[in-house]
C-alpha cells in the first residue's frame, strides 16, 4: 500500500487525504495546531472566485471543477451520516458589475453560468442599497460553511482509517537518497512514499529548509459574523466586500486584506471597516449586533494561482498550496488533480498551469 504524509490539516490537506484514500493510499496528516484552525476555518465558503470574470482562466477552470466536486461529495457525506457542510445554492447579487457587462457575459458563456441584470434590484431584494446602475444576479453560486466542512472531513477520514495528528510541528524537511524526510520539533523523523506540503501560509518557510524559495506569504484578513435584524436572501457583494447569509440567520461579512506577516491581532479599525461595508450593501445592517470577529492568514501567491504537483529536483516531494483568497472553492479540485497525478491517472485539468 502506497503511503502519503501530508503536512497541513486545512481544507486542502484534508481533501487531498480524502482523494488519496479513495485510491487506497495509506495517509497520515500532520498539523502544528488543531485541524483546520487557520485559513480554512476563517474563510467564508463562497464556491466561486470573487468577481470571477476578472480572474485568470486557471483560477476559473479549477474553481468550476472544484464546485462540481463539492456538489457531488456533500450528498454522500450527508447521506452516510458524516455531517452536513451546509451546502446551499443561495446565489449572489453583485452591485458593482455593470461597468464590466461585456466581461461578465463572456465569462458566463464560457463557464455556462446563468446571469440576470436588474435595473431596480431593490424591488426583488428589499432593503438593498440603492444604486445608479443595474445589479448582476448569479443564481448558480453556492456556499458551504467551512467549520462544518472541516468537521465532516475529519469524521469521514477517521472512519476511513486516515491518521490525523494534531499539535505536530514540523521543524524542517530533509532530502536524502530515499526522497524527502520530515524532521519533527520533538526530534523524531517521519517518512513516506510521498510528502505533500499543504501548509498554507507556512508552505514557503518549510520549503526554505531545503533551500527552495517559493513566493507564498501570509495575507491577513478579518471577518465578522452579525446577528442580522433582517433576512438576507442571498449572498451580496459590493466594492470587494461580501455578505454571506447562513442557514441559522446569521450573516458573515468579509473581508479585509492586509500584508502584516503572521500577526493575527484583531483591530477595531478592521471591525468598523467591515461594518461600513455591510451597511453599504444592506443599510439595515447598521443595527446588527456583532456575534464574532476573527482573522485568518491566506496563503498568497503572486498570481493567485496555486501550485499543485511535484517539486522539481526533490524525489517524492509535492506541493498543494498558494490558493490565496480562493482556497476553499479550489481545494476540492486541487486535491483531486494531485491525487490523480500521484495515482498515474490523467487529471481533469492539465497540471502544467499549476506547476511550480
């Protein structure tokens, strides 16, 4: 039985373990903290890139493929009693897309996405901020709830025999004639047929221990969960900020962007910025009570395109990281592509576009 050692128990790492387990691999997942406690837990869970018509073909293709996998997998996970990831096709209303109508319509045709334009969106979505331009509605955009996804994946993987080890800090990687070895902070050493680095914002520092420089760095972002005084019928977006209504009536507001290294200290300015953004979309949210306020560190890559596949020059070492703001939407697809490559199967998308 082939063995894989995955560093990072976020959505990317856990879904990679899930895909490899479907092929019969023996999989161990290591995480320096608790499962999914970093960027995956902090994310919103929109199964689409933000303003996808502005994104590269590589991001759109992977996100489109990945969203289809979530729709398929969540049914079996829920039916088998592993958990409910709150998959919901809630749609998204974009209030500031009218100036990009040609781009939007070309994107919709290419990716077979339904779109409608609304000159007076306040008639269909009462309470939405009045605009002097038509609003765009994307009825096919879905969402998941990241903490529920992570909990469900842990249930699935443990039932399938995957060894998930929390509070296991990797000190460095080490290359040898046998491939790549993992040196732990407690002085022990771990080996497998393949080592997969899916450590999010920490990927670059791990690869640096074997002299490989890769431009993945943390980008800080804050989010809010509001107790909404009004029902928010769909996801909404304006000026780069978004609202995500949850099934329990709460509303997520995201998200800020800031380059501040690994510092996750919350700020009053960030909360106020998010509250203003929420009110600019739905003015009634001025009366909303903040339930939770948190921050995460996205694994930023220069183009936002993740690196998926073998690390050149190091036998047995692979990477699945650098997803930036689209980690959750692209996680299922990137996991599937990497598992197919490792199993010797033809991936659904060419990995040439995601090769570092």
